[in-house]
C-alpha cells in the first residue's frame, strides 16, 4: 500500500508540472497572436501594390539595407501627425453608397 500511495503522489506532482507547462505554452501562444503584424490580413490590391512599389523604391534609393515590412510602412500612416487626422476624417465621411452608384 505504501508504494501505491507514493506512486500516486509522484503522479500528482507530474500532472501538476504538466499543467504548469501547458499554461505557460498557452500564454506564449496568446502572446504570439497579439502581435500587430498579422492583425490586418487583407487589403485592397491597389494599396498592396503601392506599398510593394514604395518598399522597392526605398531599396533602390539605398535608404534600407533589407526590405522593410509592410506593417512598418502602414503603421507610419496612422502615426503621421499631419496626414492621418484628415485622412481619417475623409474616410469617416466617405459615402460608399454614392460611390457605388457612380461605378
């Protein structure tokens, strides 16, 4: 009986360690999901092409040694103090229904 009790205690300790490791892994997975790089997954093809062209032009000018990521470029739009407020307001007031009628 004593051996069985001892083995059960060992099993509980091992299960507790497994739970702790699983919780740490879940936290790590959640942290990886919260990255800003993959939040916006789809953009207009014209915008995507414009960003690609901009990245290539920066490389051609020698401004960057390696390709700058698209999230770094797009984050600059929102951080731009002069560009973003009027752009945001224009998008907020844009009438998609009227634009659809014109197409």
